[in-house]
């Protein structure tokens, strides 16, 4: 036997013995409980224990239900608390194992246990998947069943390993021959690139920052005034609309926005032309939430995330860094524990030694030192420092452009995407999930303004919760009305918990907030915006009772930071203090708007002083809120904006904040649309586009002159000229602006006697003019044949709620009825028809008669019918019966509301 064959046989024998030992270890593990097994089984109907014992001393233990996102219980110093414990469903052993008092099928889930040893040692987390069993299993039968299965597996693995050994031996011989032939003495087999091992200090550093990040992403509070509901960011984050500013294929330096498939693409190689990334978006769009999701991905080593290969992620909230020039000092002060023995120089050395580092800088628009060129943040963003690391900066639009002097990658937040699966964002917020989410979506579809507002995740979450709590929710016509109602919910939620004698005092604190208004304005009007305050100073300015109330309801939030007022370098002298900020910057703008409105309405003297201090393009919501709060102030704001070349579009948004359309409002609209060409750009937001259309609609309604009658006479004149030619059989108006209806008295007997077809091609449909009624009807010839594009367009339209309102014009209702009938004829599913105070009666043929007199025929593809009668009108029993008979002819029908 050759030496090589002997070595190969010995190697295979060792592998076989190792496989046998592994099989033995697996067998023993399957029969007994490990300290913290990742997969465990419990029997339904019994008292079960999820084994996860911690033998060493520890500070606290927390158990989470990962699927639900809820903390089950918290154990510290022998004291157990939490919803799961208080309900009697769960308990905990002193060694850390979780006790389920009565195991049920609902307990089949993923559980995470987190052990906190001390403030300096990183937390330890284990993910455990629990499976439930129905019947008790006999141990002997399990062994009898498992023995042959395991034996077969071991034999199969052994055969595969032996085959691999033979192949590797042959490859080695072949490579040796090549070596001898070429004289190359180097190893020819490629070596796997191994990740560098971290030093003891680096491991401690990474563990400490991960512990900090876990506290941040594990305590997301979607509803600020409900403090007992906190979730892991992974449960509330939604992959919304993120776009990338890319070069156009034609070149020439032109740029265009391209949609990204997922937020993880932000760090993908395809988007990385620069190591400096900018995430820009309006307030409330989820920029900070996205950074927390990135922290979660890194800490949890999510395999689909590009962060899986990042050694260290540094996360800093820039609003906290006022007066802190060194990034290394900022990391030590705001990320590491108070008692950490890692100093600034250690941080600097470790960051320079790491293979890959990502720095997340959140909220540049809130950075107090954004105009300073002396800070590390300035030098990092401009690549004068830490050039090799990746940096992601979040900010509002335009805020970063004055300090960056090089090319970079820009990503834009465009709000939530309206997808069928999107309601996952509110699953954790709504008790009756399916019905509540469906109701929420219908309300958004009925109110275009709300639909636009709720593209902002912050507003969407608030609206979802308000909708779930209030069955008879008011209709919002402006951002101001929505925000005013939202603020009232903060106060009312606390008011119902108070004693009756305190209610009057509480209402006083709710309505009298002038001191807070001035403080908010001064913070925003500074050249260096600083919207954080020392707690004690702010408490003294506002009054203890006022401050405590606004803190309790969640409008004000406290954060603990280092007190760096003095420059004592000795760490033993470092002290911490509490700083206060608004829950979100939008709340600061809300209260600042009260101050601006009061100043503008009181005197004209302060007008340009105020405008000079508040940039409308950086703080647009201040201006919009002002216009919704005070009429006099609104006039001055709109006048100021219209005087600026780049402010006319913004003036449109401010105009629509006014609830009452006064004569001055109409005059402003007239001045705006008559001063030049009114454009609607494809890059403008959906809200701005819709607002411009609303302004044009207002201008059209108040237009003097002939109006619709003039259009009608000119249309008839055109028809007369064309029909005078006997050879003309068809007259088509393509994308022309024509009157919705033409009085029949305008048609002469000559026109009626001719068989010339008059058609209007618009909105991807063909309409025929009926001389008997003067109305446009969808061409019956075109109805029988729909193109693929038309069918897709109609299918998309019918997938949303179609509303026929009493306030709609008769012409519009006629259009929509024709489209509904067309969809029904082509068996296109009609999701929902909403009759908003438009229902009158049912005729003898079972058709629904609207208040306008039009008839809604039976729609065989209808799924939901929502009838909303006027408050003073009651639907009779006969009408109910007739309605039930109507829906019997709709085989796809699901729900009558």
C-alpha cells in the first residue's frame, strides 16, 4: 500500500470517528435540555418551561415575544414585572428560564431573552424558536424512530466525506505535478480571506456600543402620549419610498430620481459613487427611524443587509453635539457607558485600525454647529478627515448644500408607498387589525388631503391611532386642522385620567402656552438652530406645573447628556445633565407658528423682521401653520411669498390652509394665476400638484364672462360647420377642453337630422355626444373592445374606492357611472362604491337612483357597497330590502356598509 493511500485512509477514518462523536453529542442533546437551546418544544395544555439558564451573576433579564414585538416580562433583583407576568400568563425562574403557565398554540413563536450583566459588559441575547406539540410522545418510541434515521444520516454524511477526500487527494496530486513542472514552490490553492480578529479592547468597545444601540432600537415609541407601548424598530419600520439621484443614460450631466427596491440599497455598491451619502426628506418622513433600522441590522447581523461586513457602526444624533468639536469625544460622551474605561485616544486608534466603518449622522438640520468649519463633522463630510470610511447623513432638503463642496450620493424620502401590504405599519397599533386597517384605508381614499398627509409616516401612525379610537372622526381640510386635532388628542388622553377637579386647570395649561411659543420661535430663528434646552432652565421659564404636564403627555422629551460647560478633562469630574427637546421638530414649528401669527396680526412693524428670521423653504410648516391659525397673518404671509420669485408655488400650499375662502382669498388666487403661467411639474410632490389643481379650480369657478355657455356655443358652432359638409361622418375632439354638457336648444334640426358622430377622446376613453340630452356618454362601440392599456387603467381605478358624493357635479357622476358600468361589463372587479349622501331611492328595476336623478345600474363585479345617508334621513325597511335584492345580482359581493 502506498504512503499516500495510507494517509488518505487514515484521514477518512478520523473523519468517520469525528462524525460518530458528533452524532453521539447530537443524540445526547436531543434527549436532554441545553442551557439555552435555539429550538425547543412544549406540549399544549401543560405548564412549560423555555430553558435558558444563566449561571453567572447578572443585573436584569428581559424576555420578548419577537413575532408580536412585545416585552413579556422584566426580572431584576428578584422582582418580576411586565404585562405577561401581571396577566398571569408567564413567570420566570431565578436562573432566567421562562415559565408558560398553560401552553397554547398561540405560544408557537420566536422568543428573545436579553441578559444585562452590568453597565460595562455587553448584553447577551438569545433567540429561541418554540414549537408546540399536541400529544405526549413516548420516549422509547422516539428512540426507536430516531436511531435508524440518525444512522442513515451518519452513513450518508460519511460516504460524502470519503468521496470528498478522494477528490481532494486527486486535486492535490495534480497540483503537485504542476508545481514540479513549473518550478513554482508557492501554494497554488487559493486561501480564504479571513476577517481580522479584534483585540480585547476592540471587542469591549463593540460590545458597549451595541448595548447602547439595543436600548435605542428596542424602545421605539410610535405614539408619544402612550408611553407603555414601545416596540423594536424592526416591527414598526416600513420600507417606504426612497429614491436615488442618478445620472441619466443620455449623459450631459443631467440627473433624475430613480426608485430603490429597498432601504438596504442605500449602502449597495451600485449606488456608491461616493463614500458620503445624503438622505434628505421632509420632517416626519422616517429618516431617523431608518437609521435605527440600520443599527438593528448591524447589531443582529441580518444576513441580507450590506452591514453584515461592517466592523463598527457609529451613530450620533447631531442635535446633541453642540460645542463638541471632536468626533472621538462625541463617541465617548454620547455612546459609551458612563463608567467605560475607553478614552478619546482609544476610540481614535480603534477606528483607524478597523477594516470597515460606517458613521450615521442623524439630523444635520438640527445640528447647532452646522455653519462652523472647525468641527470634525465638517471635515468628515468634506473628506478632509476619515476619507476611507462610509458616512450617511440625514437632513431636511437643502440644509447640507451650503457646507459640502464635492460630489456625493443623494437619496430622497418620498413618503409611504400605497401598496396592498402597506398596513403592516399599523398592525401593532390597532386592536382589531383587519377591520381597522380596511377602515383606515377607505378613509384615506375618501379624503385626498388626508391621503397626501399620511404619506408622512409620522402623520400616518397618528392618524391610524386616532381612527381606531374615534369612530366619528372629523374631516380635515388642511395640515393645520389635522395637527390641531392631533395636539388635542395628546391633552385629552391625559385629561381622562385626571380627577374632575383638575380638568379646568388642565384646560388652562392646554390653551395658554405663550411662553412655550416664544421659546420655540427663538430656537428656530437663530442662525444656529438649537432646539434642545437644559431641563432646569426650561422648567423655570415655563413653570414647573406646565413643564411637567407637557412632559407627561409626550410633547416634550428628556435626554441625558454629558455636561460639558467646563473644560475639566479629568473623567472623575464629568457630570451628566438632562436636556429637553420636542418629540419631533414639527411640534416645535407648531408652537413657533403661534408666536409668528400673534406678531403678524398685531402690527406690521414686525412683519419683515419675522420673515427675515424664518426661512420658508427650511421651515415650511411654520408658514403653513401660521396661515391656518390666523387670517390676518395669513394675508401677510401670502403677500410676502408672492413677492418672491421662488415663493409663488409655496404660496399655493399656504392659501389652502385657510378654512374659509374669503374675498381676499379669491383675489389672491386671481393674482396668482393671472401673473404668469401656472405650471405643474412632474418632480413636484403629489400634495403640491393637487394644491395647484385646487387653486386652478377655485379660479375657474369664480371666472367672470361667458363661462360654460360660451364654450357650449363655440362647440356647437364647430359642429355646425363640420356637419354642413355631407361627406363628414365623424367629428373627433382629441384632448380638447369642452363643456360637460350642452343645452339641447343649441342643436338645430339640421344637426339632429345628420347622422354625423361627434366624439371626444380624453382620459383614455372615447365619449359620444347625445343630441337628445346634450350629454357625453362613453361610446358603446368602444365599450365592447378595451385595449390592454385601457383595461389596466380601468382596473387600477376600480381597485380603489369610487365615491359618488352629493356635492359632485351631475356631469362628474355621469362620467363615473359610465366607468363603473364599463368595468362591470368587462368583469373588472370593483373594490368599493361609496355613496356619500348621494343615495335617494331604488327604482322598480332595482337600480339605485341618486339625488342628482342619475341611475346607478346593477354592477355585477361590485365587492363592497358603502351607503352614507344624510343625518336627517333614515333608510326605510323597503329600501333596505331593495338594496339586499340589488346585491343579490352581484356574485362578487362581500360587504354592505
